[in-house]
C-alpha cells in the first residue's frame, strides 16, 4: 500500500511503525475470510482491510476522527485472526492499537460512551473494586428488565452466580517445589481473573510446584494493562505494565527467573509485547525487552516440564472424558500457540475434540462483550453451537474472558485447561466438575 506521510510525521515512532505496517498491506483481502465482524456484519469497513483504509486516511491526514471511523474501529475485536491469515505479514495489532490511542486523544466521545469506558477502566483492572461491582451487579440482576441500555444489561449478566472467595495464593509469596527443582518462575496472577475465578491460579500453583517449579508471586505485579490498552488509554495501560516490569525484573535480578508464567492468554499477548510498547522509553526499554523474552503461556512451560518428567506425571487415573478445546484468539493468533494445550490434555488421558471454525472468536475480547453486546452475542451463540455439536462432557479454554463468555451460553461446564491437568496429575476435581451438594 502506498503511503504519503511527511518527513515530520515520520519523526514520531508510532507513525513510523504504522507506516511500515500500512506499506506491507497488498490489498489482497484474505483477511476478510477470517474476520468475525465482517462475517457477522458483511461490511467491508468492518473487515481488517476496510479498517486499514480508514486508519491510513485518519493518520496520514492528521484528521480528527469522525463518528463513522470510530464506530468501525470500535467494532474490531482485536482477535488477530487476520494476522494468522495475512500472507504479507501485516502486523495489524500494532496498527489498530495506534489507531485506538489516536482516537482516545483526538475524539470527543458522547458522554454516555465516555462514562462507560471510564467506569470499566477504573473497575476491571482492580480486583477489589471488581469484586464490589460484581456483588452490586448480582444484587441488581433481578431488575435487569428495567435497564434500558444493552451495555449496562451486559454488565449485569457478567456477574457469576457465585462470587469466589479471595485466594491467599494471590498474595506476594513463594511456593517451594514438591520435587527436585527444575525452574524458578513468576506467576502473573492478573486482575479480573482474581475476582472472577480463583480456582485457576490455585490449580496453576499446585501443578507447577508438583512438577518441580518454585513459583513466585512478585510484590507489585498486577494488571497487565491489556484492558485499558485496547481502549486507547495508553497512560493507564503503560503505568500498569511498568509496575509489572519493575516487579519482575527485581525477581530476575535477585533470585533469577526462568519464565514469567501467564495463565490468561489475553494477558500473555500483551506482556510478550512489552518490548515493543516500551521500545522508546529510555528508562524501561531494556527491562521491558527482558520481561517479554521470558514471558510464557502456562501451556508452554508445562510442555517443557512434562517433556522432562515424562507423561507418567498424569497418573491420577481420571476417566477419559470428552473435552472440547476452545482455542482463545489471543493464544492461537496472538501468541501462535496451537498444539501445546491439546497435546497436554491428550497426554493427561482426555479425549480432545475441536469445534468447527475453531479459528473464529467467541466474542469476549476483553471488554468487547460489554461495549458491543449485540455483535458479541451473535459470536457467542455461534461458538457455543459449534462446541455443543461435538457433544463434549467438558469445555476447556485458556483464557478467563472466553470461559465467562462461553459459560454464560451453555450448561456444559467450562474449565481452564490447567485445572484439568492439575486434576489428572493428582490435584482435586475442578469445582465446576465436582458433584453439587
């Protein structure tokens, strides 16, 4: 794609990067075949290629964003399926992130939209605030029919029936390995996950220590910044990321780390991009790159550990249940991790099946299901339908957002992959699979 940025514009690193991305696009349109919003809406401007044209025009002309451009950018899930499909290697993620930051800085949103985005940015990244909000949503849910705004109704629907108790495992501390030490890792305990589902971090710690890891929960680490980053709130997202970088580099410098383990794939995609996010920061660029270099999804770490230990670690003799594996977009497209979770589940004795169109998004996408509930709902219905068609006993996923989204549309229990692996290696039955008393 031909671009016409001026020399002065290209002095700005973010415009320089967007120019590189735009020039890589050859207009082929392969991305439209795998774009969920294009499939649902059928509008070229709701496809990656269409959005690229809109972003190019806006950035190249230093134009104030108009309502039409903002609407189409807002409808993007950032599922990154287009990056998996693109034969030219167009790094759409960096481009749309830049566009969102530009819109946040230069577009005056309607008061209601601005208020909603502010509320989400001030609640979701903070577990205690999020817990309070979930409790209030649970109380207000019986009055859902009186709420006129679909987005507010979606917020009420998000609250789980049971809000889990606070897990002390999320506090800064160290967990000793149960067998011969193999690795020292820092576990990212996250933000929203700590309010929505405490079983995941608990299972991760049990499994990693069982396989010979010393697991550290670093003082000062928290939200990865993804939720606010995808809203274009760069200052807030970078502050969150900077806190993590400082916390983890302190552990790297003091006790050494073999990996930073992340069990929420949306966070993993962001942390692995810290090196890019801070590339022009004189203070944090080097440390950000160090963090990104050892950031790993939990399935990557487990694959290495099981290879060293042998599949006999899965000796708990769990029944060979039929598990439908849902591949989170941030894992399969953002991090290009496709086989580890499935191979681990098979090694653990489960029968693994995949739904049709497994490359398509479930519609969760961070805050997307709250800000674009209609489109998100259509994607959820399609994803649930394809999963249920496989007649599984369990649905497994590696991202809390996907788990909440899919779980709200089916009676089949939805659990994290690591919970099943923990169970198969001697841990407790995942609570969602345990008999209800």
